[in-house]
C-alpha cells in the first residue's frame, strides 16, 4: 500500500489546525529551538511551523533537521504536520511536509509547482479576495490575521473578526486565525468558522512550554468554532 503524502494526510484531518504552533527563536534563552518545538507538540500542539525570519536557508535546513531529530527522540515524529515558513528552497532540501507563504513571499502557485502535489501549502490572507485567489492557486489552508495586536509582527495589518468570518464563509479550504492569540483571546474565535488558532508567543515565550500548550489546547478543545 502506498503511503499517504503529507497533503493527503492533512486533507483527511483538517482538525490538525486546531492548535497551530509557530516557532519563534526570540524567547529561547538557554533553551534550544528543537527542544521547545518538541515540548509544544508534547503539550498538545496539532501542527508545527518552523519560522525564523532572520535565518538563512542553510540555517533553516539545519534547524528543521534538528527539530525533526528531537521529535524522533521524543517519540513524536510524524505526530503533527511540520512545515517551514516562507522558504521553499529549505522545504525542498529537507523534505518538509510543506511550506507556508505570505502575500509578499513566493507565490502559492510557484510553491506548489516546486514542492509537488504531495506537499502542504498554506497561504496568509487578509481579505476575501486574497483568500479566494490563494484557494484558486492550490492552497491547502489559509492563515488569517493579525486578529489582535501582536509584538511578533507589529507591522501586520489588522483583520477584524467580521472579515475572518467572511473569509471562512467564502472559501472551502480550512482557515486558521493568527495574531495576538493567547489564553485571553482564543474564545473570540467561537462561531467564526475557523478550524483553529495559530499561536506564537503564548507558547514559545512561556517558561513551561508543555504546560502553556496544554492549557491552550484545553481552551481550544472547548471553543465551538462552528458558525
């Protein structure tokens, strides 16, 4: 029997977007990014994205390999989809599950052509028009935000919860909300139609990542996302 591709596995389980952990190396301290990512998955993150805006392609390749090795050591390999932010070249080099691209990054169509039909391709969107264009170009899911003010991306355009609902209603692919989402704001996603929340600092800035992720997962498990 032929093994399922990352894209096929994702399409069968869009609920893997429920708690989408986006890595950030700004709060590592003495910790390694690999150990922090493994702790997030152990705590209940359902999707993992390697994001390191200052890293070169070579550094991203190394970081992805280190995280994948750590997940294997922890018995967590393959438990969640694991994609790279922006860098299609790095994703190709390491055989990542896929890539997430923004509006100013390599296009969705180009990423799909280079990575192939088996890879997951996520796209950031701030408007219904962008969302529909990404869907038409072959995106597997959308990241919509920033929903709330965030120190991670202070320049990010604000997206209202009303626009989030409109995007969710307009597309047939799953949507994950992002931007300033934490234990205090996750409940705002109720009845928006999203499939989950993408979280950065509420996980990776925490002193105890496993505990913080577990608390966030508990909240998300209790939020009724359906419209």
